């Protein structure tokens, strides 16, 4: 599994969720990743990772090394060699590439071409989250980078980790007919509910999480302002700021949280456990967090970022239309709007709970069936 991971937690968390559920006796999964925090996750038996030098996105075209102080071209060259050497030694039966068909700066292309030539039975799959960006931007980006040609020549299938009737990238992003024919909608990727004993509590609990933390300060700030302006409240809060929130901002938020008796933590390895004990989740609506919310059937308030991509906003609108969450637009978030929504979802979640209960999470079942199909057709 290849996960380029330039910033944040999205790619590696999705990759880990798939790996944990596809691993079984006789199956080994090796993850090639640039995530600087991959080592913080526990790896079940049968899963390991190869770490590439991390890269940070400075603009749509500029990536620089996360830690080592070398020319970006040198860092990409090192990453390219690591990917190639790993694949040639490991000789995978299945190679899953996350989101970007060519990899970061085309770093995965040499490996894909080698697999096509040397490993004819190996299946190469592109895994896409449900929504990439708005249709116009995505179509232009894919055309500029010649992704349809790469998918046509080097990929066996495209797995969309979402539901066609919620958002259909085949039509939204204008997949050519032959690429559409390779596309399989798996459904959303479920997360395992933790085996925790339910304890009767005096107060309700709210979990506030912003993923990696690099771009979600406004959510945390407004949430604390909401508490600061309302005095005492009848619910408890845990804030997970993400490991990429700056140290200065973390210290500032921690001081304010302490005064409000709000628990605050930069990172937790098993967020599902924390979410399972919450009555409401406040988040930015990234793909992984929404999968956790759907799996654990939790009412959710989403404050979706709308720059530099529209992905989170589109997902929030789609999910609200299905009755699966509520949201506040990024430019409209304030302590007042947040308090109104929090109170409503805590005290009267209404049909949201019923809609969540009826939502099926089919992602892993479909992936396992595709693996069986691959196995049967390459013997």
C-alpha cells in the first residue's frame, strides 16, 4: 500500500483502517508512507511500514522536505527509489495506491511500469475517497496531469470508498467510459466499535476533533469562546487538537481549556474509543472522521474547511441532505452559531440517530470480495 502523506492524518489513517481489516493469516501488508507519525500507530501482526522522507505541501506545485534539509528533487528521488526497491523485493500480489494515480511528483510511476512488465498477475488499484474536490477543479487537474491515461494503462481497478447515490465521482469528474468500467464503489470504510462497557453518566460528553490539526484552529478557538461566554454548561468536553497544531497555539488553547475544565490532548491512537463514549462529535468533516461517526452512529456537527479544496464542504452538504449530520459554513462559524447547534444536537438529535442506524458501511466487505475475485482469476 502506498500513501504519500504530505501533511495531516487523512491518508495514513485511511490506509491503516484498510490494512487492519484486510490482514489475515497468510496475508502480509507493507505500507510505504511519508507520514511523520506512522510510528505512533500500533501495527497488528502481518502489517509493517517503510518510511520515506516526509514532504510538506507549500503550494499546489511546491513540496519541500519535512525534516531533512535537501533540495526537494533529491528528497523525491530518495522516495522514488524506496518505493521501487520495496516493490521489487516484496513482489506484491496487490498494490493499492492512495488518491494520486502517479504518486507525489510522479514518484510511483516507475514502480507501476515495472509491475506491469514483471508481475503480470499483480493487481494495481487506485483507492479514492468519496469526494476529491469540486467537479471543475478536479476535471482540470486530472486532465493536466494525464491521470486518465495512467489509469487506462497501469491500473486494474479504481476503488471509490463511498456510495454512488451520495456522490458519484464517475459523473462529477467525467471519467471516460473505459475508466468508469474499471470503477468499483466499495461503500464507506467502517471502523471497529471498541468493546467498552457503557457507564451511566451525570453529564453528556462532546468530542471535538480537527484531524491533523494544521488547519483547524478556528474550530477549537470558537468552541472555547462558546464555553467562555456561557459560563457553566451541563456537558463535558474532550478536545483532540491533532499532532500538527503549532506548539504556541496548543499552549494557548491548553491554558484556556484548563480554566474551563476541558480535557485536551494533541493525539490519541484509538480515537474510536473516545468517540464511542461521546454524545456528540464536533469536527471538520474529513473522510476518516465521518467514517468513524457513521460507524459509531454519533450525532455530528461539522465545520467544513472550504479552501484550498471544497471537499469537506461538499461532503457536509451531501451528508446533511441524507440526515447524517449538521454543519456550519466555515465563514459563518461563531461562538453563537456553535452553541445553538451543539445544544440542539445534544438535546434533540431527532431523526439523525435513526438515519445513522440505517446507514450501511460496506467498504471492507466489498474489498474482500474483490480480493477473492483477483485470486480466482490469477491461478
